[in-house]
């Protein structure tokens, strides 16, 4: 009697296990192993992609003609490179700048001077966000007086919108400066950072396309007439160094004494 009961309880259990196997139920140990393998694979994939992205953003995208050969002699203007502090240069190169120049031009006829700063940002186009005069000059101890929209006409007749910023330093310095600022976004002139502050503008330039960029142009001096005259005389050349809306760069190397372009 006891033996019969034992057989009876064993057979249903055996039938149950066979039924589960027949239905293809996945063992719990296999689920755990699969989950662990998936997590490891996801982690490896993330590290590979992150390393690739870091490599891309850390590798500067070069212009066909570098800004370093921008003419130092432009009409009556003669330029001399300005020294940029090492910490500032390293910060720029690490965070947004693929190429840049900072140069003081002196007008031999008009007894005027203007500092010309051009920075080209392609590997991280949106990295230039926030580096506008009202932020950077204030950070250097200047007091902002006012900003107004303006425009000027280049030698070739291009109408260029810009912003004019005015700053001063109080006693005992008693300094003042006027800054003309605008951006070139993929060949188009703009004065509004909102044009490249969205997700598309902030996205790294993984393709390494030099025609996808933001460039900033600042021309500063103590007199507004000096910056407007310099902007009028130099902006056509500046635009030649940067890709236009079709990705074309008009500046070319030559064997002339100035080292550049036609």
C-alpha cells in the first residue's frame, strides 16, 4: 500500500517535468547568464563608442588654408600677432577652437589700430557658446556699458550684420574699448547664438566635415570708427578662409611674399 502511493506521487511529477521541457521553458540559470553577457557586451560597446567620440573631438579639423596665413598686410593695414597666454590657448584648443588668430592691425594712413580675433570651431561647433564679449570682457574686469545691433558694407558690397559692444574700466585705469562681433555658421552670417545652441549645433562633428562649423569674428579698438573701417576692409578676406554655404573655401596658397592667397 505504501509502495503504490509512492509510485503514484512520483509519476505525476515526472510527467510535469517532461511537459515543461516539451514546451521549451528556458532554465533560470540560462536567463542569468544571458543577462550578464548582454551587460558586458553593452559596457564594451559603450567604451568603444566613447573612445571613438573622444578621439574625434580631440582631433582638430583643419581648414584647407589655415588662419595662420591670413594676410598680415591688407591695404593700409599691417598686422602683428598678439601673444595669447598659454592657459588661455590650451583652454581654447581643448574646448572649442580648431584654428584661430589674434592679431593687431595698424593703419599707416589713418593713425588707427584694431585687434582682430578669429576662431574656427568645427570638431565641437557648439563649444563657442557663451564666449561672447558680454561674458568674456566682464570676466576680465571690464564694465559693460551697452550693446547695439549694427551693420556694415564690405569692400565687395556684402551687407554684414553685427553687434557693437562698449566697455570701460574705472579709475585708475580709465580704459575703454569697443568690440564688433558676429558669427559665421556654415557659411551664413549671424549675430544670434540661438542659431547654433540647439542639439544640432551642440552635436560633435563626427564626420569631420570642415564645412560644418561656427566661426567667431571680433574686432576691437578704442574708437568705433577704427573697428568699422577694419571690418569693412577685412571681412571679405575672412569669409574667403571659411567654407561658404556650399562648402567651398576661396582662399588658396600662393608663392607670394605674403604667403597666401588669391
